[in-house]
């Protein structure tokens, strides 16, 4: 009788230990799940509706440089501005009436006809807005327009280009202004860098 009592006690002890191990295992699983959840990246579903860059950091996506290439102007190295935000390696938050001015742009380096190439980002909501290209001052003559097209989000940068007005005979050094006209949406573009260059093929000219 004592033997069966001892055997039953051992079985109960083993059962209780098994229940304790199961509880410990479940507790470990819960802790691991919480740890994974806390350390997983959160997808920002509002990323494409912000009017500023979600990643205002260096991207190193710029144009090739060297003696055979036109001068590259980093967007954050402007002469003057109004309303925009400088993120250190790019500029953004262009709202109606905002502008940025670049000094000492030497147009003699680039023969006509000229184009401006720009690395920019735009979300879908603000696609196809207008950015004026002016000469010498925010109210100076308009020599061209950008129509920023969506790149998917403000974190994705792509190159766009536009022609400068061929009827404006620009020579020498000038200030170059990018300005958002009124009325306009908010945060229509982020700019990483730009350059002015000549068209690869000049327009065909005829004489009478």
C-alpha cells in the first residue's frame, strides 16, 4: 500500500512539474512575440501625404561631375529663400509664394538652347503643379517652368528636365530663382540638386 502511495505521489509531482514547464514555455513564447512586435518596422501609411521629405538625409544620387560636365548645384546651397525648409542635403516644403534663389549662375558656360535637369520628389497628390524659373529676383522675368511629376512619394527621387525660354538671350552671371506661383498646393516638391546644360541636339534651323 505504501508502494502505491509513493508511486502516486511521484506521478502527481511529475504532472505538476509538467504543468509548470508548460506555463514557462507559454510565457517565453509571449515574451518573444512582444519583443518581435516592438522591434518590427512600422509602415507609415501617411508617408505619401506629408508635404516634406520623410528621409531628409544624403542620398548620393546626384549628377556625374568633372571637367566635362556642367556645374552641379546642390539645392541646399542657396543664396536666399523664403518659406522653404532646408533639410541639410535637400530642400522642400514649397508652398504658394515660396521661393529659393541661387547666386552667380554662369550662363556663358552653357550654350543655347539650354535645359535645366533636376533631381526632385513629389507625391501623387501634388503631381503636375507649377514651379516658375525666374531670373535675378522672385519677381524677375520667367524663363521657364517645371511641372513636377509624382515619383510615388517624397522619399523617392527622380530626374526631370525642362527647357529654358529660347527667346530670352541670357548671358553672363545671374541669380536663378525657383518660385511657387499663387495659388498652389502646399509642399509641391522636394529638390536634391540641379544643373543647367545644353540640349544634346540643337534645333534644326532653316533660312529663306
